[in-house]
C-alpha cells in the first residue's frame, strides 16, 4: 500500500496549491448580487483531491473498495472526517477544475531539448457494447489504432528524456494524430527535437514545426525513400519505446482506462488523476544519453 510519507507529500503539495487557488477563484467569480450560503464542506478540497490521486497509486481496481475498505478503515488518522461513498463521488467530480490546474501548474516537468510524443487509445467500452453505450453518446467516437478499431478517445502525452510529463491533450478517437501538433498552445513550451512514431509523418507538419524551432523526427514507412539521419537521432528514435511503456503504466497500473464510468465528468476526473499519480511516482522511466566532444579523427581506408 501507499506509505504515510507519500500520502503526506501529496497532501502538502495539493494543499499548498489550493491555498493560492481558492482566493484567486473567489476574485474571479461572477455574483448575482444576492446573498448565497458559503458553507464549508465536511472534507476540504485538498483531502478530496488527495484521495482521488491516491486511488491511482494504490493498485486497487475499484474506487468503491478503495474508499470504503482502505480510506475509511485504514486511513482514519489521515482523513478523520470522511463522507459517504456516494457523496464523495459527487464532490470528486465537482473538483475537476482544481485537479486539472494542479496538474498543469505543479506536476509537469521542463523540456530538456529531447522530447517524445505518442498517442494511446482510451476505450470507453468493448466493441460489442458500442451500440448500447449511453454514457458517452454523441461524445466518444470510433477510431482505429495499431491494435484495431475502438470506441472512445485518444490521449497524446509528451515526455522528456527523464520520463517527466511535459503536456497532454485529449481528443476524440476519429481525429488524426497530427491535428493536435498543429495547435500552437500544445507545443508552446517544447523545443529541440521531438521524436514520434510513423503516425506523425507529414511534410507539412514537419515544415510548420521547423519554422517554430522544433525538429520532428520520425521513422519511415516501408514504401518511403530512405532519408539522412544523424546517429544521435537514430539512437534516440530507438529509445522511443520509453513513452510506450509509460502509456502502458497509465492504463494498467494507474487505471486511466476502464469501462465503469457513469458520467463524462467521472471519466475526465479519472484520467487527470491518473496523470497526476504518474507524476508522483518515485521512479520514472528515463534514458541515459550523453554527448562527448573529441578531437580524434576517424580514418577510413
């Protein structure tokens, strides 16, 4: 299970953020001029967000079992004022805004000049239940990945060579992988080289990113002509499997993907919390890459 020190670390980080977030949001709220009750909840927002993130680090498959059997029974000293399970689910979805802002402002790493990008499908349900799915009706779409057709969404994530999450974006399943890269705000803080798979191959996209100071490096398809590539790019392109392993961790360990959602808000909350949980992992997948300058000349016979 999760250590007490880890729980304290996550809670303190979230509580420090919310101490700044709450006064700023109150100043921006639009009022109707009428007096409204501003009664405090039994549980603070920091406690609610912390428990939401802890679920994705616990390894427990269902949130109901995690909350009732673990939080309410084994974490009474850390969370003494817990509410009922149904009430907590309502509070969890209502705090989606601070949860997302916390991820964007406090959890993302810094670009080092070496970045990897990849998309992974997030299935809303199994294919045979697509016609019966009502939760994501008119929201989710049918798309195709390397694993076949699926119904749901895609998540694009960008990481650096240290395994730190740099940014993410959620799109519908039928949207082309290259579309998010054409948005200026998605790659605003990314510079240097960006390594991607064959799904991002595009001359137009490469030229657009090159004008922005970003070099897109992809492998080539079988029917394409060979292109010149430095040894550095060849080595780093082989290390792109790191981001695929991170996608696997998000879906199978942090449970970013499951078919038990009862609302779209619950889906987004679950996905954002899983990304935060990954950012709090003590050991992240990283690559060791060093360049050495030498004055030696290579002689060829």
